[in-house]
C-alpha cells in the first residue's frame, strides 16, 4: 500500500522499486490499478479449499442411477444430492 501511495504521489517508479524492493514496474502498475478500483488488500489471504462431504459407494451408485434415469441432468443431481458437478460427472463416466 505504501509503495502504491508513493507512486501515486509522484515518486518515480524506479525509486519506488528500489525503496520497497519490488521486482518490476508492471507489478507496481497492477497494484496501482487494483488500489484505484478498491481491490488491493493489505493482508493476503490463502484460499481454503472446501472439502466435499463423504459419499458412500452405495450412495454414489444411487446418484449415478438417478442421473441416468433423468437424462444426464448433472445440475439437478448436484442440487438434489448436495455434491459437486465435477464429482457427479466423474462417477457417471466411471
């Protein structure tokens, strides 16, 4: 944030790069754009992958049969059984 503020205050790009040990002017410009669009965060957050619920083999068979009976309606199965589209699709392919 400080680097972007200095850059927007008129400090030259090279000076900002040296002062804050930033590798490239393009990164600084990208941060400046994000700052102007209120997208630049001061803290980084790691994405935590949401784990799907456990599904037994028998339930998988039931879901696959339901999809086959309903003309491969993966979206409806996703909602009906609370599982992801990708998981359901892979079960049917197998």
